[in-house]
């Protein structure tokens, strides 16, 4: 090949190589873009000797008005800056603003979320959003800036390393019928999620994490303590996570999470830790389980939707070893079914495929085995 031909070959190859370089590597084995190891995180991603997390503690008082289908109340947040950085502004998550006029979800509806091959519509169907009044901070407030479901608070006096700030506000919003698969109402049943202003996370990797909530996504939050006072109509039963105040008999998921779902496993971890910390001698801790008859009858059908995520789920306990064998029937079974149906993103496809009677049969018994008695 002559030298001129060689140069031409190089010139022709260069655009093709450039085009290939522009195609992102979508392989599951592609290198991850991780920060270099430093004092905060090791090369393995574990906390380093200088690791820190900021903290947010909440005091919330709220009332449910079932005539107006509205929740209204107050929130006070104490935010502690454990980072080595000064923070001239803060970010709040206002997830209810997904229902507000002009939200990303309402302007550009997200594609359906696929769960076990079944599409779930995450599009907002109702107008709404949160009203936030009397917003103030202990370090002054010179302005706010809203970015979809995120709200920036520009402080008059910034927050230095080790400093804390108090944030207070009044809140109100109407509970939607269909709350983008995570909340909603059905008659007298209300499932409430993402209902109070929450601090966004400030970390050593991204700084402020300000991705808005568009419907399909999980949540990244600061740790802290909650003091919550709720007022609901007489006769209502309130179920919520939190520290046990009178833990004589405690029921929760086992370490397997029943289905292997990580959220269920986390609930077991938190509840067991709370039991160890505050339960009185003689209190009992019981983990949810199933019996062989349940597995024989329902397992293969449920696995069409990959309900049980790992080998060993659901856990099976011989009936004679159960500590609690509780049949659920009548109005209580219907209430349990409605609560399950409210988890639209996980249940809607199965409900359409199997029908409500399948769930009534599968939910008709509660089984637990004794995990521990507090000494």
C-alpha cells in the first residue's frame, strides 16, 4: 500500500471509530462510574474513617378530614449538618407536588412501569398538590425556588459544619383516589405515603440529591427520629412504622421478608432492633410465616409474577410449631384485601390475572412462629 493510501485508510476509519465511541456501553458488566477512594469511602464503597451522614428529625401533627378527604397539620424539622461543607441553602422534597399543575408527571407522563412483564400506569389522574404556609427557618429565609417536587430554601445565614437549623411550616393536601400506586383512598380506607415535607439528602458523592419524584422511583432519605401525633375519626385504626411504645406482643416479617423483598427485610431489622431496645421482660416477638398447605395451593400460581424472590421464600413452619394461627374472615378480610389492592404497582397485574377471590383465599389466614421472648 502506498503512503497516500495508508493516510486515506486512517481518515476513513476515524469517523467509524468516533461513531462507535459515542454508543454507550449498556452491558451489565460495564465498569461503574464510581468516585475514587477517599477519607469518606473506601475503594469498595464502604464507609471510610471520615464518613458522615447528615440528620433530619421531625415533629409532625396532622389531622385527617374524611369529609374533605384532606390532611392538614404542622411539621417541624431539625436538620444537622455533619458534613465538612457550608450549606447556604437547603432542599426539601414535596412529593405531593407530583399532582400540582405543571408537574413533570402531568406535563410528560412517564411510560408504564413493568412488573413481571405487566405494565402499570404511573400517570397522575387527579389535580392536587401540597399547600405549604408559614414556612420559616431559625436561620432566616431570603427566598425559595421550586423545581417540580423539590423546593430550595435560600438561608439568610448559611449552615456551617456541625451547625443545625429548625424548619417549620403548615401543610395541607387533598388525598387523591389514585395516588400514583403509592397512596390513595377507597371508602374509609386511606393509604398515605410521601405526605410531609422531607429533607433531601446531602452526601459526599453528589452533594444535594435533587432528582424530582415523577412516579416510578424509590426514595433516598436522611435518618432521624420522628414524633408524630395523628388525629383521625373515631373507630379508625392507624397502622404505621415507628418505635414500639408498648411492645408486649410484636408481629413482623422474619429475616426472609416473607417474599425476599428488601423493604420487608428492613422492616424485620428495624422492628427486631426496637424490640431488643424497649420491650419489657416477658414480651414476645413473632415472625410471619406460612404452612405447607399454602405453598401447595398458591406458590406455583404466584410465581408467574415472581412474588417469592429467593429460594426459601416463603418460609414454611409446621402447623404444630406455630405461635399464632389466626383466621381472617368477614369485614376484616375485606379490609385486608382493600389494603393489599392499594399497592397498585405490585398487585394490579395479579389482581387482573387471578381475580379478587384468589386474593381472599390467599389472605384468609395469618401465621406466625415465636422468634423470641424477652428475658
